[in-house]
C-alpha cells in the first residue's frame, strides 16, 4: 500500500509548486553560498 505525500496547501494549485515542494522545500542545505542564495530568493 503506497502512502500518499502530505503537501502544504500553498503548493497544490500548480505543478511547478508541487515539484518545488517535493524536491527542494524543507531540505537541509549545508553550503553557505547556496543557503544565502535560497535565503535571498525565498525572501524575494
């Protein structure tokens, strides 16, 4: 029996948001430059 993914409400309206949610959102980042990039992009 396959378990269905639990997703946030904000990502359900668009396939691009769903892909982002499933593959990038909430993943730990340990590279300082990449972390800074994500911080700036998420804040924008």
